[in-house]
C-alpha cells in the first residue's frame, strides 16, 4: 500500500472555486506539478498517490471544462516550496 495515497478534498494540489464547499462532490482540478498539464477535472472523492495533505487552492475557473489555469502569481503563492513529505516523480 502507498503511504502517500489520499483523497483530493484533503490535498494541497486540489484547486477549487473560491466559494466552493470542500466535499466529495465538489469539482476542481489537480495542480500537482507532474499532473497539471493533463488538465484533470476531478471531484473531492477522487484520490491518488501524489497526495500531499493540505488545504486546496481556491481559484476562479477551477470547475470549468476544461479547467482554467490560475494566474502565475496565484500559482506561486500556493505552490512555492515543496511541503515536507512530498516526493519527486
């Protein structure tokens, strides 16, 4: 079993709308550095082995199909520095 597996709703790489509730039915996108280019539209009940515990980023357009990329300053604010326990893939 992978110790880094976790649900999107509890992951720092999950990006959701500013006013969205954090639950299993909320639609957002994954902004993990190796998955962001896939433009994954995912719900809070999804999960993967790139999980890093934390609060989701809140950016307008996150629930659009396809999801909109955040402004560079928003990405830098949320994604600056690697959290402890993260891995390079």
